[in-house]
C-alpha cells in the first residue's frame, strides 16, 4: 500500500465548509475538505453509510448522494432537513426555551429525560448542540443517554435557522435512509464512490452503534465494492497522542491502494473523558485508506 505524502493535482477542490449543523464526536467538519480532496473528480452517486454529522457530505455537496445511518433519531434529523427544514428550526426553538426556562442545567436535564423516555430526532437535535463536547454517549446496558450539560451556551434560534438554510441548500442532491451499511453499500455501482467513517475501535465504544459494529464485515463489503468498480474511501483509527500510539488495525492485503494521514487536531472525546483538560499531547491523526 502506497503512503501519499503530497496532494495530487487531479484532486477535487472545494472550499472549507466549517459551519456545523450538528455537534458530533468524531466530526470531520474542520478537515472534510482535505478528505474530499482525495476523491476522484468524476463519479456517479456519492454514498455515505455512516452519516453522523454529515460533514463530508455537506462539504462535498454532490449532485447525487445517498446518506444513511443505523441511528434512527439521527437519520430523522437529516430526513427532516431535506423535506421540511422549518420543522428543524421549530424543534430547536422550542427546546431552546425549555433550556433557559430554569436554572442551568435543569432545562437540559428535562430535554434529556424526554429523549431517554422516547428517543426522537427533535430532542436529539438540541441535545447534540448543548451536551458536553457534542459527545452523545450511551450506556451499553440500556441505551440511556448519559452525557451531562455542556459548559457552553447553545447558539440562539436565529443563528441555528441560518445554519439550517445553508445545509438545506448543500444537501439538496441527497436522499437519506435509515439502514445498516451493508444494504446501502450494495446499491453502489461502477463509477460511484463511498466514504465510510465508522465507529473507531480504539476510542468510541461508549458511542451509539459502536458496541455492535463489526469492522471485518465492513472490510468484506468494501472488497465486494472494489471488485465491481466502486471506489471506497475509509477513515479509520490512525495515530493518537502525537504519534506515541499507532492504532494497529488488521487490514486485508491488497484491499487498499493508498494510505493518507489526516491531522484531526485534539481529541474531543478524550477531553470529555478527562473532564475538560486541555490536551496538548492528545492530537489525533486519522488514517484515510483508498481502494483506488
């Protein structure tokens, strides 16, 4: 596998798009344009089967895309953005009022309790923007969201509405499905491209869906995609602690043609785990693996 040290001249060139709609652990918003720069200039449909915050899809803003995720409340946020963006604004505004109706963090805890009693997109939308570090953390035993209130104040409804309008325009070519990555990847055809950003095996066991994630199964699906002419880019555990630990993930020989390390900055998940400490030695580099 070839290690790429320099950017290619025939790469996709997009401007950085740093306006987050959702706060989400592992969010690629700040460096999504660098990931996109390794995509082929010409492709059919863009697929993102681990949608999360949608940072790469939003940055690429392709003419035709399919986004999916196994977490239903999250996926319903994206579906609502597509068909009824005003509803997102109303959801956020209603919960913003609840948030400030009592002394902090009582309003936040009311919204969190509502979500835990009935997981839904409207509560999740506000919680991810107001919880600590955007780290949506769940107990493995019962799925209870346990993340405390963030120290920051969530943006006001007017500012959030502007973000919704921007994201709605950028996502107009996408359709969204609540599904596992397998059936979604099977839809891709020769000339399409898939970007996979699955849960990271070394750091994200507390996050939604990661306890049951099977990396070996994903690699099998990637192999099948490659065999029929679908190009796949995979973000996976890379280097942590300023290079002191390399996350050694077993990969099949010959599956990936190139390997790039992308500097992600400091780990928000580690900051959460270490109670807000500024982590000078906790820089993360993602490994971007390409089948082409």
